[in-house]
């Protein structure tokens, strides 16, 4: 020990060498010379600060949520207090640590990312609280079982199609022909398919089905899927009152229209949405994983959003009031997620939505990890487009959306911004590790006050996800784990989409291919090459830190552990890609090979 701290020794001995004194550099005693030694001597002040930080949010929550059971009030109240305590502990510990300049700069950057993670933790916790402890649903809709009258309103069903395998589209048309509804038409909108061998058989089959089925082939048509749907509006029967949209791989239930159209008897209803559901996935582990990953959103997120009239309009299995669709500007060709944009515009114009959690149609899940990533990239990129386009209405000054609608549209996409922050965490962790290894005089390990909360948030998210699935999604434990792995595997893809969405605006629409050939072994690396590169870099950095800084350096182990946790989404991507490639060995038999089709870009 020394008499005084000596900051000048940082160049020689690093941070540890500056803090051996009984007094600090300003000659103030660092601890009492008599009595008990306390590691956190100012803990009463920190406790008071944490209570003060959490007090107003706690009062607001407890006064507004009388619909929750006592267990839910206690759980979420404790979570609010825990987040307040973590914030106070993190900031005070970091400010008192005497950090190097480089660490202070890094702290200034990363504290914002940690705030985002804690916000995501509160959002996930609120969803968990509402799912587990909510007394009853305020908005619950049941399908109508009565037979439709001969004078039932006419429905025009639009089926956009681009370069899809004819056999799949014909199965979709057959299911539509079996609808138990007296008054509907079907418009097959084939958009920019170049090969006549692909679209001609579908055109011919529409003729066989009769005058209710009309086929339109559009060459060099602008606007992607939204452009085709807008064309469909121009050729829709004049007496049609509602527009229904399904994807070309969906086989609908005969009762779909009969069960949903009666909800439009209320003039304030702008659209009725049924969940996406899937078929032919149970004998394929990869498709089984992503099926249950999808199920979490439709059986958890959408039901909670429906409570505040804030569901996502997700295109397929949706029915829209025709006058509402035309009155709010039709489909937005500027946005690659035109369905979600339309739903938000309908809310802005004062319409209500009806969400029916019953399944009335089943489509096909993507055949490859690459297609799965492409689909989620489109959703995430489109979300940023929508937020940029509607930011005024989503902000505090917006008057046309309710507080609940603003909450769900912002917080529903906030976890995707957390995925974007994860990219920064991962890359920054690799760079910082190189600094620790190459320039130890100028770089030091971040304080545990930063690393421990980050690891805790990750553990909470995993536990909350499993708990939510246990409460709402009827699948086995390993299906829950598989869904979690599949969702985690998309972290890098979503993060890239969010960053590109923030700085660009013209990414093209790319469809999700169906019925593709089984990928080759090399596709494991092609489908996840960026994730594998980051995985190797993070694991290499973690190993090097442990080897260089020894086995008794607690900070080195903590930092290496954080790097390993940061690598888990990239490991999940590699695992999911491997499962996709070796699919033919699942369940002890070969999977039937689909009819190949060229994937369009």
C-alpha cells in the first residue's frame, strides 16, 4: 500500500497501479481509519436513489393496472424497482471507479445500449405480467357459426403470386373453391413472372374453376406486391364490399369467410385478421422450429396487442373493408411491408381491428434458413420504413392514435433495435479485446457494474420467453427450446435490417421462396457466413483474454463470459443452418423432396 493514489502511474502499471493509496490523489481519506470496513459505504444513499428512480413509475403502474391479479402487481413492481436499482448501481459504480479515458469514452457509448436493454426487459416483463396475471380479456371475439344469408356481402379475394410453383398455387385455388360462402370472387394476380411454363398452368386452371376465378398476368408491373394488389382493386367487382388477401401458398378453411364477415356489421371495423398458420412442418426439425417461433407472435403478442386495438395487419388471412382501404390511400407501394403500413393507417383514420386467434388457413414455412432470414429482413426493414414515415403520429404530439396503439407499435419493434445494438456490442467487444491484448496500458476491463446487468438481462429474456410459451403456446419443452434457438438465430439479420433501414429507404421487395430444393452442405456456411465469422472472432477473443490475463483475474473471466454470451445468437444461426442442411435425417427417415422452383430476387 501507499500513502496516496498516484494517477501518473497509469502509464507504467495500468489502472490498478494508480489506486494503492490510503488517501486519494486529492488527499481525502478513502475510508475511515477506525471501525467496520464497508465495501459499499454509501449504500443507504444508493438505496434511497434507487427508490426515488422507481417511485413514480411504480405509482403510475399500480394506479393504472387494476385489471391484474396481486401476483402480477408484485412481480412487475419488483421488476421496476430492480431496473431502478441496476441503473443507480451501474452509474455510481462506474463513476467512482477511476476509469481510464478510453473506458470513459466506451462507457458513454455503451450506457445508451444498456438503457435500451433495460427498456426491452421492462417491455418483456409487462407482456409476461399481462399474459400470466391478467384477470380477463377486454376485447375477445368469437367466430360466427351461423350459415351466411344469400344476401351476404360480396368478398373479393386477392391472391398475389410471383414465380410460384404451379402445383402449390393450384392447391390454394382448390381450397378457395371449397369456401362455404355464397358471394365471393377470386382474383389471381400473377406479378412479373417471366416463365410462361410457371404461370400458364395456373391461368388454365382458373378457367376450369369457372367465372368466379379470374387470372391476371402483369408484365413489368411496378410496386412489387403492393403494386399487384393495387391493380387488383381496379378490376375488383363493383359490388364487392370487402377485400380479402391470402398468400399463394395458403389453403383456407371452408368456414373462413362465414366466420369472419359478420364482424363487419359494426361500421367502425376496418379489418379482420386471422393468424398465420402452417402445415407440413411436423416431420422436419428445421421447419418445426420456425413454426413454433412464428406461433409465439400469433398466440402471445397479437392477443396482447388486440387488447389495445393495436394488432399488426400482416397481409395474408386478412379481410379489409373496401371503402376503408380506398379511403386511406390503398396499398403503399413505397413500403416493403405494405400490410403493416396499411393497418397503421387504418388505425390513424379511426378504424378498429378484430383479431380472431382461431386458425382459418395454413401456408408453408420457408424451406431454407436463407429464405427464413430473407423474410425476417423484409419485416424488420419495413418496420423502420413505417416508423420513419409515421413518426409524427407515433410521437407524443400525434393525435390520431391512442396511447396503447403508440405503445405497441413502438415497443413491438424496440427489441429489433436491441438486435441492432447487439451488433454494436459484438463488434465493440472484439475491438476492445484487441485493445486489451495489444495496448494494455490504454485499455482496461469494463467494470462489473456494466457486465453483470447485461448478462442478467439476457438471462431474464430467455426465462421470460420460456414462461410465455408455457402459458400460451401449446408445445413441448424441446419445441420451446427450438423456437428460442430459431428466433435467436435471426438476431444478426434483424440487426442488419434495422441499421440499413435507418440509413436507406429503397430496398427492393424480395419474396420468401417456398418449395425449394434441399440446400447443399456448403450452404451451411453460405447461409450464415457473417454469423460464423463473428462467432469465431468472439470465441477467439474470449479464449485469448483468458490465456493472456491468467486464471485468477476475475475481470478477465467476466469479460470472456460476456463475449461468449454475445456469441450465442451467432451460434444459434450456425446450429439452425446445420439443422436445415441435415433435415433428411430427422425423425429416422428421408423427407420427401419438393418440386424445385427457381428463387427470384
